[in-house]
DNA sequence: CGTATGCCCTGCCAGC
DNA sequence: TGCTGGCAGGGCATAC
C-alpha cells in the first residue's frame, strides 16, 4: 500500500489524535509481523505522546520513555477509531488512548512492523538510510555523484534507500517519465543535468501526491477513510498498453529489479 | 563495495 | 461456480 506520500498522509491523519494524549494500553493480537513485535512496546503505556514523526517510511510515535516504530509494509493500514469498534480480519495491534480512541493497525500480509526504540538510541534499521527526498539534504548533485560507478538500472538506483528514501515503485516510474529518462538506463551513464531534473521531479511528484492524499490503487485509504486522489495523475504506473498522454504511443512494461516497471519508449530515453 | 535473487505473507483477479 | 497461477504499493538477508 504505502509509499512515502501514503505514509505521510497517514502521519498527518493520525497525529492530531495522538499528540498530547496518553497511551492507555498497547494490545498486540498478532505478534508475527516482519519481525516479532517485542514485549517492550508495552513500556509506553501510561506515557504521553509527545510527537508523531516520520523517517523514510517509518512512523515514530514518541514518548518520554521511548518510541513505537511502525512500518506499514505493503498492506498495512492505520485508522483512528473508537476503541470499542469491532475487530475486522487482520486487526493486529491497537494503541489505545486515554481519550477512548485507538490507533488500530490492520495488515493482511504482515510485511509491516511494530518495534520499540529506546530514548537516545536509534534502531539499526534506521542507520543506513539516505536523505529525506523533500529536504535540502537531497540536493541536486547527489544522484549524479553517487551514481558514477553504478551499473544497475537508474530505476533501481533511485529506489535504493541508501541513495534517497521513500521512492517506491509508483513514484519511481512517474518521476522517470516526467524526466524523460528510460528506467532501464544504467545509472552511471546519465549526466548531471538529467539527474538535476530527476531530483526536481522526484520532489515534485512526492509533494503533489501528499497534497492529493496519496495514491489509492486498490485499497489505500486516508485515516478518515477517504481514498487518495493522486491515482488520476499517474502517467505510466499501471497503464501498460494504454496510450501515452504525451505522444499517444502505448505504455510498455518490463520487470526491473523484481518490480514491474512502466514507461513510454518514445518519451523516455 | 555493488548487484542479483529469494523470501516473508494474504488477497485479489484473470483465465480456464 | 470453482480452481489455479500470477501478481501486488517493501525491504531485509544472503550469496556472489
């Protein structure tokens, strides 16, 4: 389900319900996620949520005694509901608040994660992440500099979390289309000017998607239950065989790095 | 170090 | 209608 825009939309949706409220309970019904949910998540019970932040696609629910770190994987969904709301299938975790509401995690595939991070420490998972794409740390020279010896396809390169975080399959395809770059091209064989444009387009497409409430393909919902509206702006993702909006040639697809990839062979070089 | 592959899971859809 | 195969928005672990 989520790429960075969808995670950010989730963060924006849930944080007003959490911040400055106290966690009354953490209920784990299914511990078998990407990693087993550690017992330590209960340490936050009785403590106030100071902030809800995001690093890459990880959400951090911060308290004075540590943070809950949540990743939504492919199919995770968060909603804020009354704590007495009946359970549905795959409702694995509740973070119950003293307001009577709870943050409920539903994740059919269980590729997601709920972890605990002690104060003033950082989980190893967060150690080797590249810069946030929407900050100045992701500057216009970074892609060019890092790619010089890379032979892998540029699409795999921009989806590498050590290069820049948060660029998932949808937005990698879209940013490359907007930049006129063939996703199959070797990363090391693209020049500085084209990478500058690509950097700009990655930022643009992610920011626009956040503003539109994310992309709903099948089942992504904002925390208020509404779908995201970015899907109508997709130029190539999921459009195999359809006409390119720019040149009317059919959109092609090919698997790159185990992920389906969509592009216009005429517009992207 | 960079690169390629397997795998963790369930749900859904197309095709038979 | 029911079965099967393939595919899905992620990313870690492993092997080379």
